[in-house]
C-alpha cells in the first residue's frame, strides 16, 4: 500500500492499553470537542503544552486541515495550525500508566506532536480532507466495518498490537460502518 506502513518491530499490549483507556474514560466522563454539535469527532488528549490546559480544548483538538466542501472543487482551509512541537507534557490522567510507557517508547523513535485517543462512533464518517502531517495509529477497539481511505486505497487496521503510519497529507477519510465504537491511539508524526 502506498499510504500505509505497518510497523512490525514494536508491539503494544492491547489488553493493557484498553484497561488504561476504560479507566481514564470513567474519570474524564466526556470526550473533548471543539464543536459540541459534532457527533463524529471525539478525542481525549494524552499530551498537552506544558502548564497549558487550554492546549487540549477548542480548535486545538482537531487543528488545521483542508477540504473540498462544495461542488466547485475549491479547496478550503479549516481551523488554525497547531504548534505540534509544543505538546511535550503528558496529561495527568496518563502519568504512571501504560500509555506513558508507550509514549516514551514511541518518542524515542519518532518525534511526536499531539497524542490522542480518537473515537469514531458507529455508522459515522469523517469528511474528505488532508492534514499537515502523517499519523501513527495504534488500533485499540475496531470492527470489520472500520476503514480508512487515503486517495484511492481503502484498508482496515486490526487491533492486534501493531502500529501503522498513515500518510494523512493526502486526501483521506475514515468511516466506521460497524455498530460499535472505533478507538485508536493516534500520534502526529513530526519531522526529526
């Protein structure tokens, strides 16, 4: 595949990661959204700008992207650029957890910006868009109806402990055609 790379030399314990996820969800109780009317985009931030709790609120949840929203095929810029390099502090709920271990291991190999749990509800789809950077995905909960489409390629990322790099600088979307939530831990990949 042109736009998907499976990382085979790092494995994540999905059972441990799910445990941290479910324990954190119970504490946080709500997903962060920059627009409360959005049904299809939900995030829990794992890291933030040091001492800046606002860095995980508002448009910082999604950040800059481009899309073709209308029939005229004119690309439109949406939201503002997020300075991904500033996201270096782990959020309190994840300190001392398996998520911190994963973050530390991944950060030794790649320069990571925002690191977020992203949830896609059943029977929902993201817009056709592109982002400024590639993404690192760790699928945690998925179903056969979860597909990512990048340009003309469609693929499923199983929750088997593997990591995947997706080229989100190309036009893409993600849809969950199943009947259960899809949860991935997703990091923004920055140039080293």
